[in-house]
C-alpha cells in the first residue's frame, strides 16, 4: 500500500540538487506571472511548485486544453530524448546485415540497389523511432492517468528522470542498459505491479520504515534489493522487481489451457500491442508501430494461457505470418525461445499451416548455420553432425531468403574437404579412394569419376561421390506395383500432391503400365554432370552413358510411387525420372518430374525428346541394374 506524504522535495533536492536547476527557476517565474503571487524562496516550495506544473496540465477540466498542453509536452520530450534518423550509428545497420545473414537473406540484400537499401533503412528507422516515441509516450500517459495516483509526484519525477536515461529491459542480462546517443532501443516498458512494488519500498525507506518482503524471496535476493534501495537506484530496483515479481508468475507457467487469437492482416494493431505490453515477453510487437508494420505484412497469432481466474491473458507464443507463410515463431523463454510447457500447443497449431515443415526446417537450418559460423570464428572444432550439415550430406540448407545463403560457400571455403571427409564418412583418410585405382579391399568410401561396373564393385559402399561434397550419388529402395494408375492418382490427390495436366496425360496413357504384384527395386539419383559430361548432353546420350555404368531406365510407375514416398522433399529441389518417354496429348515425349515449390509437392513433367539437351546440375533418377543382369 502507498504511504502518503514523505519528504519528497527534500529527497529531490538531495538527489539531484533540483532546487538550483534552471527548469525549477523557470517554473517559479511562470507561476508568479500566471497567479500574481510570489513563490516562497525556500527550496521545498520551489521544488513543489515545479512538480505542480505537470499536475496543472493533467488536471485541467477542459479536456481539449488538457490534450493540447499534454501534446505540447510530449512533443518537447520526443524532440529532446528520442533518436533521430541521422543519429542512428553505422554499427546498427551492420548488425542488421548480420541478422540478414543469419536468416539466409544476405544474397537478397547484396543484390539490392543503393536506392532500394536506403528506402528499406528509412522504413526500418521510421518504425524504430515511432516505437521509441510510443514507449516514452506511455510513461507520460501513465503518469497523467488515475492509474498512477498511488505514487506521489516526487517519485514520479524520480522514476521518469531515470526512465529517460534507460533502454528497454534486457532479459538475458537481467538489467536495463543506459541509453546512448543514436540508440535504437525503446524506453523501458511499464510493469505496473513491479513499479508499484518499487514505489512502496521507496516511500517506506524515506519514511524510515523497514521493508517487509511480501513474496517468497530468497535471502540473497532480499539483500540485493536492500542494497539497491539504499542507493535509490531505480534501474536496479525495477529490474529486480520485474524478475522476481513476474508478470507471468512461476506457478502459472505449467498452465497450458488458454486460447489462440488471430489478429488479421491489416486490422487494428493496438489490441495486439496492448495485449503484449507489460507482460515481460521481450517481443518487439509490444511496440505499437512494430505491431502495425507486422500486421501490414500478414496475420499474427498469439496464444494466451489462463491466469488464476482462468482468463486467457498471458501471452506465451507468437506466430508472425508474412505473405501467407510463417515468418517467425517466438516464445517467452531465454532469447524468446519456447518455454518447456508450450511445445505441444505450438505443434498442434502449426498443423493448420501448409508450410509447417518448411518453416521448422528453415528455422533449424539458420540456427545451425549461425552456430557453425560462430564455432569457426572462435576456432572451435566442428563435430561430425556439424560437417554433415555444412556439406549438405543429408539435405540442402534452407533459409528465409530467395537466394542461397552465401555463408555456406564462405564457411566451406575455410575448410579442407579432404580433412573433413573422413569425419563425415567415419573412417580413416586411407579408407577413402579418390580414384578408381585407389580402391582397395578395406576402402569404405569413394570420391571420383563413375566407371562401368561401379555399382557392382562398390555395392557395399554407403558413400559414393563424384566430388565431395557436391557430387553425392544417392541410392535408395522403392516398392512399386500392386496399384492401378487410377489408384495411384487418387492417393496423390488424397495427400494433396499437385499433378499438372501433362503428368495426368501420362498417367492416363495406355503406355503407362503398372505391375500386378509389388516389387522392391533399387534406385540411384545423381546429376547429369555426375555421368561424366562436360557439355550439355542429349537425352539419348544420357541414357546410353547410364547403361554403360550399370544403370537402366525406371518403370514409368516409379514417378507416382516415388512422389508418394518423397514427402519431405526440400523446397526448390527438382529431379526427373529417367524412363521410357510417354507422349502427351500433342504427341510430345515426356518424363515425370518431381519437385517442391512454395505451393507444395508436384508430380509434373519435362520434355525428353531424343535430341533435347540437359543442363549439368539437372537431377535424374535411374534404376540400378540387377547384378545378374550385369554384362
């Protein structure tokens, strides 16, 4: 409970020498001109008159005059304390480029013109500055409202004078950093419960009363608070209270009951911002202009868990959409990660989004790439898993940019593949053959040109590459047969796999046949260049070379069967089924293509006329000839 009265003017005189400040002298002259009465010369009266000037504004009976004066006061404060565009240091924009790198968008940024970059920087700065203004304005509005009546004027001055010198709370460091010129950080958020706690403690101190801890606070934390109270350090007291007097209390963290709220793109941003502000999430969406900008880009989902009265008001998860896709997911734990109780809630919600798996992979890949980049910079050893990831042994690295993350090649350029390959392959350097002549009985991996009979000779090899890491030869098994073309088409539709019109022509063609009974076949996937071509070969040349190596064409039904199996095909991946061509409605010979784009998985087609030429990085899938059929 607040304690009325107290040695307010004396507190400010001792702490700030406020009675000798120019603003107090100006306030006294203005009051004397307005009232015609002399302000007593004692320091307490001078300081109290200064404090009363703000109250005169907030207590004006004429609402229009009150708003006008309050607006004028805000303009003065904004001009004096809010960062201007030209004050933002280069280090901030360098940091933003680093963020783009970590999201895999460095390629997009490097290809932008100077004019485009300046537009983006100005838009970014406008949002930051607007949020800074809003974060300062909230304090003015709060102290001019009845909500702050529990706090005497002199403590409002103490708090506000502290706030204008502080940046937003750093949850990782558990402190408020001091504001510096050109900072892009917002002013501290208002946590009313923590603020009231500090106010009460200060009033008790100034009244000579001991502070009693009403919460289950450990002795070391009590001592820390008492020390900060003795030094009247608002930043440390407020930070302490925000940590210990948690807006999402510890006992409510296990509570998973609540509800999802969708804030639709283009809707009023204030309900979104207000539902987050003061809740200690650390989300930038608490800033009104950030919330506005984010809602301009897409829908925004927030999961609110129940409080003690079973009201869903505790923000726990945020899902921000951009152009119809998941842009980011945030929680309230360390570094805005998900807290341990919310995983099932999030996974259940993500089932509603068609790009769930794509988002999760991109998010994982960008975090992993950033960790590897940090390890290389600090000279730490990379693990086997790190190298498998960096060399894209199992899957392509995906980011949030439209272009490939340039860090991949940058980081690989600092490595020696011949040193890393044995770690990836889990063998000694001597057990890797880098040419056909180096193959021995104890060889476990091969990196070199393909040669006739290679798949028979190296049938027990898990790792076959034409070059490391780009030329991986992927071998797999596939069960085909037992289903008709109509059944396969229906199954593709049930799994919401897209089929283009020419692929449908092929499925409906009399040349498309299926085995009556199921059969297990071995497949080999490679790129055109892996076949040894230095120029773009024709379809006939590719098929002939594959036959020399012990490969053969796939049955046509491999197309839909492989499409059904390859459900986790990464975004942007593309390969064709090497098969006997099937003509479309116009008589053009085609083969099946399998690819994944933003719209999902596709069973499509490509022209495959005998003289059509194929690019070196085009992916192809062949059937491995049975050993008994080898010449």
